[in-house]
C-alpha cells in the first residue's frame, strides 16, 4: 500500500516537474509547481512526517504559490517565446546534466551516516518534532528566524528607499 | 475489521456526509434569503412549497437547465477547472470534522467522523489555503477586468487574513496540547459551558479574531470586496453562468458551514452538551447517539445565523480599511493572545 502510494505520487511529482519546464505559459508552470509541492507533501506523509506535510501544503502550495500566481496575474505575463537554444549549449548541457546526476547519485549511494527513512506506519508526532526543534536545535532555529527577519527588514528598507526617490508616488497612492 | 469492511463503511460515511453537506448548503442559502428578507422587512421566498421550503430544489433545477455559456476569450482549461477546485475544497474539509461521540459504530469504529487525523486542524487550514486557487484562477482565466480585479482583491485578502486566522487558533491548540480535533473538544468538555474555550479558557479574544478573519476568508459581508457588485459587477464570477456559477455559490456557503464547524469544535465545545454532566447520559442508545449531533448542528446553526445577521446589518469595508484592520489590529491582537495564553499556561 505504502509502495503503491509512493510510486503514484513520485510519478505525479516528476510529471509536474517536467511539465513545469515544458509549458510555455507562466501560469501553467506555476500550477505544475503546485502539483509538485502537493505530491511532495504526500511523500513526507508516507515517511511519517505529518506536521511537515501539513506545513508544506499550507506554506508552499497555499501561500507562496498563491503569491506566484498573484504576480503572474498582476503582470499579466503572456506566452513565452520558445527558443531552441544554441547548438553548443545542447551539445555540452545534456552530457553535463547526466554527469552531475551520476556524481550525485553515487555520492548518495556510498555515503554513510545519513540516517534512514522508511515507508511505514510509524509517525513522528508534532510533539516529538517540537521537542527536538525547541530544545536540542533551539539555537539554529532562532538564528534561522533572525536571518528571515533580516531579509524582511532589508526588503522593507529597499522598498522605502524607492519611495524616497520619487516623493510624488506617496501622494498619488494615498487615498485621502 | 477486515479491509473490505473498512472500505465499505468509509464509502457509506462519505456518501451520507456529502449528501447531508450538500443539503445543508442548499438550505443555508434559503436560511439566508429568509432571514435577510425579515431583516429588510419583507417576506423572502415563500411561494414554492410550504414556507418556501422547496425553493433550493427549484433553484438547483434552474441552474442545471440554464444554457452553459463559455465566453470566447477565456483560457478554457483553467476557466473550467476553477469552479471544481473551489467546490472541491469546500466539500473536503468536512472529512476531518468529528460531529458526534467517538466509537459508536461496530468494532469501536468512529461512526460520526470520516477520518480521525492527528493533525486535523492543520488539514483544514491546508485545504482552506488551497481553496484560494479556485477564485484566483477563475478571475484570471475569465479574461475580464472586473474578474481580474476581484481575483486580485480576493487573493490579497485571503492571504492577509489567513495569518490572523491561523494565529488566533494557536491559543486553543496551546490549551489542548494537540492538533487533533477530538482531543481539542474533549479537553474543553469536562464541565459543559463553563469550560468551553470561549468562556472558561478565556479565548474570547481569539474567538473574536477568528470570527472576523473567517468572514474575510469566506468573502462574506462586511468583507465581500472580491464580489462587490456595486464596483465590480460580480467580481471573480462575472463571466460564469448556470451550473458553473452555482458551484462557486455552493462553495461559498460550504465554506461558511466549514467555518461554523471549526468555530464549534474549537471554541464552543464541539458535540458536547452545554450542560456538561448535570444531566446523566440518556438510557436509550439511539438518543445517546443522536444528542451530540443535535448539539453540534444547533451550534453550527447559531453561527450561520450570526453570519446572516452580520450581513444584513453591516455595510461593506473600503479596501484600505480592510487591509489596515487585518494587519494593524487583528495580527498584533492575535500575537498578544498567544503570548498571554502561554504565560498563563506556564504560570498555572
């Protein structure tokens, strides 16, 4: 049962990823990415990471990808031109991809101490997860959140800076 | 229990609950029309059947029989799939909602819940967040300015208020120490109405935030800007007609019911009686099984009544007021509620 579901959703995931590359319309690509994210969530669930699966759907498929489609809709991006690319890129690119995939695959197969995850009924409860996250890994967790906070502040600062250069935009947009 | 038995029972539960949900949606529409009619000092629908009770059936037949128009300039695949996404997401959430006492079926099975999931609350939030695509894609694929504006407004509104909605639920989860909806209900049901989260748990601030955010999430008045008919003709569903329009309509009312179910489970004690253990459990097994469902439906009904009442009373917000309210008032309030609840729990 687990194996059937795994193969099914791994298939969805790969099909979505390939479709993402092949589609010429941005919104179709964005929606393929939603399929990829959601299938990944099911794969997490099969590995027993229920909280991660739910977070994947809420954060990635729900919030981030909605922002993607939002931007596509707002810019009203049209169909992309399909270029065939240079001949050199094709001659070098495909072998290079094969080589990189091969190297990564051998590294992963031969690596030790990565830990194992298996398809089973075992489930890591949210309680266990938060215990690890907020006790043993508290420092990395907090450092990551501060990193994200800095990124947000940077984005706000950049946006403000843009406003300062064109003082009229403030007057134009404020609904007073 | 064999796997075949499990499969057949699940199929039966899904079929019954889906039919009940669809009927509930149909009669919520009638409830709204009747109540808003009374609020505006008129009768509302009262011609079809006794007290207009057959009106939803006739409306459904009308939607089915109308011509199915597809404008020429739409982007067809997304235009067709958008109402399905909207209605699908509205109907799926009920699968994790427990609406009756546990383990009433044969072999100690849950008869009154399709699936008892550890992370039930997160599943509902996830399905709600995916539901945005229905509206967003409908507006974009219609190739119409009004639809696009409606869809943009709606996506921005849903993302903004989803944050406040999620944060308002954290207090309840902290108190219960679990994301399982059954565990959350059982934690607050020890002494009836006194221990409900909204009263005994001091989560009324969270309830208020949830209520506001839920109105915005379901695109209901006073936050119904995505389909503000005076500005956008119909918002995201301007180009939809017949059954496809009806699917958006049903999705909206289905979401109202879902929101009512979540409010009932999280703040109003779920399927348990407000009297607690003052009255002992009834002797008759049938009454014992049906009483929880009665309480659950009554609570959801009260919530829906409030929804319609608000719609009949309050005018629509302006867009900048909507965003200010969400980000500057509801969000900080929700964070304060989390801090307060955690401090109180730690102190106890």
